C-alpha cells in the first residue's frame, strides 16, 4: 500500500486529543516520568493504514 506524502498529517488526531489519550494511557501503566520524554505510537503505523482513532491501535 502506498500513501502520498503528507498523508498522516491529514488523518492524525489533533494534539489536544492525543495529549489527553497519552496522559490517560501513561497513568494506566503507572508511568510517572515526563511525558515529554515518552513516545506515543501506533501498533500499525498510519502510513500502512492503521486507524488513527482506535485506542486498540495505540
């Protein structure tokens, strides 16, 4: 599957949405370090067709 350049920037949720998700997810794992140092990633990358809005893909 090929995607055009800039594809993920068009489908990626906005920072206010991902910040809330990132904070909740870190809390659920007991992560207490700075979130600035944490990477929030998708199980299946957006470039390969992973769902940007499904929590199961995080």
